[in-house]
């Protein structure tokens, strides 16, 4: 599709950040003009009508135009400007601008641009200095790509009334064209920024730098003084001209090269026509200045800055035909091989925007035309022909018409053909011979598809099939003109294998011998008759069976294969299988109930037909002798595994569980004498307490009064009440002991303790 070089005057809505109204990141352009309404010679003053024209992005609820715009009035004072007064102006009118694009160009649905004008009159003394009126406001759209920190960069719009213009009641020129907001990437651009001068003065156009004005401070996001020169609403009294230029992102962009283009985007100094081909999508701020001369004297200058949106434009009409190759943006190639009658099919889009078609074929000295959507043309002979197809040829709007150019080659015919040969009884390669012919002479390429996932580019290939069945072999041939033809031929391939190959090639093992017989002979499938004889009185008709030998001995195996057409092959495998008796693993151990007091266990092998032993004692060790002794490091459950091997190498395994029980003991004396002689002064038990928990000991006198208790098996009774009170009398006392052993068993013991002093 090729878009014509026309301006699309519509606004493409870019995402606007949801700042509050004070931040006002919405400005997309503006300009200022003045008209001299007359001079009062008595007061030596001139009255001017001033028009500030602003454009804002109103998509997504952007900030409104200021209802109290602060416009500063200044006069020059040497190289600087001095503030005179501040005018507070409300916008006089606003309107939403409607896109004025071709009806055949797709316009984004979310388009919104609004124009606002601030119009007022001001009377100024005629002086020998220049005046300047300036409006400053933050901020520009965040998505602008050619200047630094666009989202924090404000804009200023000014008009300068020179001392020369004051004396002659001059009026400034004014723009007649709406700023071109959206342009098409990769398409030639022609956009007029022409102006009209009421006095007929000479106008000179040029790119220039837009001006900054204000900054982000004073908003919710950036606290500070909103009226400062870097605030969102600069106070004109404190922020006089000259104002800073925006900062372009060098070296790609500059005031004279604001938009990337090839050829470069330029402006005609005499006409104000902007031209070039933009080649980079994005948003770009552009400044245009117009200098006004009379009799060689510079009277003044107006400027406009605005936002270019370079985007991909989609036309609703696109001329296209069914083709063999595309040789250009709108150029197609149609080839016919041996057929002089060619059907041309129309694929143009969008049918809703297409009313008429025009086909033109250059055949010799004649031009054959048709207004049908699809046409069929008979060409007089072999050769090369050209033509074109135009959609909506009479459309007034250039965007509603498009043309597809085509080239037609009528070539000689080509016919694919081949033969095949193979031994139908014993499997071998299938030989393919190419018989194709082309009127153009040589055939250059062969593309064979053997219908089994294999291919070949050879003229006369041979191919060995591993799987029998119906084969749909396809040949595609291509000649010097790239004409192609194809042919599919089907044949049945079901010969017997040339050799029988099986796995295993030998087997030596023990009963029961579970063996998978893998039939590697090719070609075979379920349509073949298969007969296995395993040599033990059993057979199978499976292609690759599994068989279990239950008896010992040496066995011959045979296999017979017969193809669907009766061709067969057989083979005997003498003494293929040898099966020996398997060993029987068995063992015993002593002691049968080992404990932590004796962790050494004697193992005795009871296996039969064993010549090799491998003992595994859980995670604690291993042994390789028939009757090992093993000392376990830890108590608990241990899995003991014995693997024994027959002289043939056949293994057998036995697993038994051994529990090395942890022993907990606690023995109490029957008397004690707490007389401080250092002998038997304490009533306390002794034993093996590792693993003991929840210990309790209580001692009672004969009246049932508890005189001592303890939860520590190593703490005994010293004969005093609770070991600190009054000494107990001689006599017999009752003790009760409770604890939980290492296996969780509750142990209880009651007895008598005789106290003797």
C-alpha cells in the first residue's frame, strides 16, 4: 500500500499522565498575533488587538485552559526587558477541532484537540523601544521525544511590537493553516505553515527554537513556589524575557532538525511549506518563526510552536492481487507455466471503501481493459506482459484510490513424471527414475517426498523403507523459469526382510528367566505372519514377544517371517538361551533380641547354591564373608540385607529386621542410714537411665503423708522432710516410682525404704 503525499490534519491521542489541573501537562502548541487598531496622535498612543491562540490535548481529562491567564507586558531596556504590568485574561472562546482527513484513511477513535483564544485590546504609548507581551505556563506532554525533560518543561508564547512597527501602526502576519499535529511515518510530507500579512509585507519562514516557560514546582508532586520562574504559573513581574530555549536532544535533534527524516524535514523560506519524509515514530516539538520585512527593514517576528505526532498511517484502501511473488511495495509478479489463459483474482481492501476497478493489460500494441473485480485474460503466446489494476480510479480524494502494478510471465509447460522399481519379495532399495519434461529445457530442482519422513533433492534417488505399507511418493520438479509441477504415485511395499536380526544375541541367566525378544528385522508390521519357537515347547506370533523360562537348560530359538504376498524367511538360533538354577538366600542371627548392652550380632549364612555374599547392615556398614559378626553403633530398627550369587552370577536377596533394643533400668535399695557417716546416707536408685524421661519418685510415711518427691533419678532422700525439714523417725516408708523408658513404655515400681539412724 502506498499513501499519497497529503497532510492528515487530525490529532492522534497519546497517553496523558493523570496530573492535577495545576500540573497541566497538556500544552501542545500556540502562537500570538497583533493588529494595530489605530494611533491617537494627541496622546501619541497606539491601540492593538492581541490574540493568543492555544492548543491543548483534551484526551483523558487533561487540564483546562487557564481562566485567569497571567500575561506580562514588558518594554525593552537595552538588552533586557522591564516589566510594565500584568494582564489577567479569560479565554474568549474555545472549540474542539474536528479531524479533516481523507475518508479512506483510518483515524484513531480517541482523538481530541481543543483550541482556545485569549483576545483583548491594549493601548500603549508609542516609544523608541520595543514592547513584548508574554504568557508562560507549565507544562508540555511527557511523551515528547526530542527535548530534554519534556514533562518538566513549560512553554511561553510572546509577541514583540518593535519601535519601527509602532510608528507606522503595523499589524503582524497571522497563520492561515492549522498546525500539522500528526504526520505519517515513511510517507512524503507536504505541510503548509503559510501566513498572511495585512500590510503586504515580505515574510521569511524558518525553523526556530520553542521557548521554555515555567517548571514543575508548586504542584502536588513537586512542592515549591508555583509563581517562581520554575513554577507551574510563573509571576510575570519576576520572570521577564528573554526566555530560555528548550533543550534539544543532541546530536539527533536541534531547532533546525526537530524531526528525524530521510530526506530531511525542511521549511521553504519563501512559502512556509514543510517537506521531507519522517522516518521515526514519536512526538516532537517544532518551532516556526516568520520574520516581517518592509523595504528591507525588519518590522517584527511571530512564532508558533506545535507538536508533531509521527505515527503509522493505515489507509482503508489497498490494491492487491493474488500473485506468485511481490517485487516492490505495490508491484507483483504472476507466472503461468504452459497455460495461456490466466485468472487474475482481486485481494484489494477494504471492500466497503471500493466502488470500481480498472484493469489494464499491455498486450503487444493493444491495451486490454476490464472493470470487473476479477478477470480472466488469454494471452497470445509465450512472453512477458505488464499491466496494472486501479481501485476507485475516478476518486476525487487521492487517499481513496490505489494501484497495483504487475508483470506477467507466460512460460512453457512443465510435467512431473517418474517410475519406481524394487524386488517385491526380498526387501531392498526402491529405485526412482525421473521422467519429467519441461518446454523450457533443463529441469533444475527435484524434491522427493518418500512418505516416511525422508526427502531427497537427487534426480534419480534410491530409498530403503524400514516400514511396509502403502507409499504415497511425491515428486516436485522446478525448471529454469521456476515453473513447478508435482506428481504423486502410490504403491504397496511389503517384501520379506532380507535377514533376520533379533536381540538378545545370547542369554545366560537363572530361573525364572524373563526375556524380551526384540525383532529388529525390517520391514515387518502386523500384516506379516510371525512365528517364534522358544525351544521349551512354547511359541508366539507377536512381532517382539516377552517369554519366561521356568526350567533350567539350554534352549534353541527359531523365528519365521512371511510377508503378506507369501515371501518368507526363517532362521534358527542354536543354544541361544542358557538358564541355570537361582540361589536361595537365607540367614539367621544371634542373639535374636540384641540390646544396647550387647550390640554385637553374629550372622550365619543359610543360603543354598551361593558362592558370593554381600551383607548390608542398614546405613552402618557392609560385609562380604558368609558368617560375619557386626557391632551396631546405634540402637533401634535396622534392615539387614543379604544378596547371594550363584556361580552363574544370578542373585537372590533376603531382608530381615533387627531391633537393637535400648535398655533402661533403675534399682532401689531397701534401707538407708542418714547418720552423716558417708555411707548409705541417701535413699536413691541406680541403673541405666539413658533414654529415660518423665521420672517421678514419691516417698510416704505410715500415715500417708508425703515426705519427699523428686523428678530427678539422681536426687535421693536424705531422711529429712523434703530434704530440708525435720528429721524423719526410724521406720519403714513407702516409695512409688514412675518413668517412661526409651520405647515409650510406662514403668511403675512400688517398694519399702527402711530408715535406720
